[in-house]
C-alpha cells in the first residue's frame, strides 16, 4: 500500500532537504527504487541484503525507495534479481513514474 500522492510529494520534499544530513557518512549516495513481483519479494530483497551485508546500512524513504552508496548498486541488483525483483536508480521527480504506475497498474499492485 502506497501513501496518497500529496504524502509522497511531502516525503520526497523532506527527503531532498534532509538527505545530505542523513547521508554524511556515505561516500556517494544514490537513491534507488526496488520493485518486486509483490510486497513479499520486495521484503525478501531487504531481508537478503541485511543478511549478506549487515555492515552496509541503507536509508529507507518510503515503500520502494532507499538511499545507498553508489558502489553497492551492482550487489543490490544481484540480490534483487535473486528475489524476482529489480533495483534501479530512482528519478529525482517521482511524479511521472507514479502516473505511469497508476495508468499501467499490474494485478498485484495494491494501493
């Protein structure tokens, strides 16, 4: 379940403001989006990441978005593939992606 659009916009605005403060220990932080077949597989990526890399802490930004170090991206994509998911660099403006997600909704996407 995702929050309404105005809440997502507020979360994005707050994240943009506080991201530099939260990521001061990261070398080159990037924002990624993890999309799975359903919420079970999205959560499986999170669990597997924490199991394989307990020292690599990421910052959660809502349901699908995380901030990680850029050099971790290939490892995260490998783990996501193993969990029937994808991990991609997230856009700065999530509005367009949310619009397309609403138009081309999959059966297992539930709001």
